[in-house]
C-alpha cells in the first residue's frame, strides 16, 4: 500500500557540518534546506518507519499487526530488502534521523527475485507483466509518505528526483507500485477510478490486473459521463503526479482493509515518461543535484 505521497519529491539543502559524517557525496538532490538521499544506517530506517506510522496509523487510521502497533512503527519483512529514500530537512535541530520529513521505499527486481518477490504481488497479478519484459529491469515504489507540514511542491520534486536518480543508477526500465485512495469504498471514488479505467488503463504488453479474489471494478461510470477536469481534481496528489509523468494503471482496484485504502496499480515505463519531465529533472538527474 502506498498512501498518496501526499505527493512531493526532491529537495536539497545546506552544507553538512564537519561533525556529521559521512560527507554528502550520497545526496541525490537539494532544494533549500531539503535533501533527498537513501537511508545511511538502521537508525534512519527506524525513523522512516516511525514517520510512516505517524502518517498511516495516527493520521490515516491504518491497523497494523499488534507488534507494530506496540512499537509505533510501520514495519514489515520488505523493509529489510528495500532501499529507503528519504527527504531530510537539514534546518531542523537534532541528529539526521530527527530531520526526516518524507520517505519512499524502493525495491529492485533483482533483489525481489532473490527474496520472494514484490510487495505489490500481494494485491496484483504482476507476474505476467514481468514475464512479458524479460529484457527489462523493474523497480517497485512503495510506502510513500510525507509529514503534513512538508506536503509541498518542493518535497514532492525531491522525492521524484531521488527516484529518477536511483532508477538511472541501477539502469531501471520501468517503475510500478500501489497508489492509494482514502477509504475502503471504491464507489466513493467512482469519478476518479472510472477516469483512470477509461483513459490510462494499461493494455498489451504493459497490462496487469488486480488478483481475481481481490478485484474491485473501476468502470463505475460511462466514459461520456466523466468530466476529466473534475476527475483529476478528485484524485490524490500522488496519482496525479504519476499521470503527469506518463503512467498507466492496472485493471481493477483492491481494497486494503488494514490500511483503510483503495489501491490501484501504477505502471510507469521509463520510455513513457514525458519529455518535459526528463528535461526538468535532467537526463542525468542533475537538475537538483548541486
């Protein structure tokens, strides 16, 4: 499950003081005092899990397993095999783990294959999609969240900067993952889900579907009844961000009772990313890198 990034990506910030090692050669982007980079140690991963708990449980009313609720951490077995992308506000007091304001979880296909598969496979039948592209490297995006005060364009840009830089580094050909609508009643999002179904449903080699036992229909309104502007306005920021980049969605939604969301599968081939965004972030992910 991926709560609507509450959409924001990539930020870069102030110089690191000599007391804060290591040197910031691993910073993927900066905007003002914001930086995006991967978690450097278990303390920062723990802080990202605590941030996810604040957003998913305290704000979005998710129900996690008892041990996770006791620890006040959103944690699962995938955390150990994923890279954790962070947005850090270097202007905040405290250690680096106290400065984390946003996070994204990244899982490369080669790592997933060696550790039992992708998280999205719990909800969506992605094996046929992967099998149709044996020459391509996939990356799963998940667990995106940002603290309320930082849900701004700058933070979203930094998260995307980090995703883009990471994808380039690892020669990724396509990204995918679950994106979420709030609540467990798909009909409450009939306009948005129907718009996605009629306009950007993945077909052919990129087609994928919700698992049959979890499948919820997205075709809830006829195409002629949909006002595209209103449909876009009704969508979570993360979903709109994916669409601007050129993403498609899978066939069918899935209700995630534990996280109190309705999930769709987003599929974003690198070759489909709009040229204006490649130019904005830089073909080498250099736009915010200094």
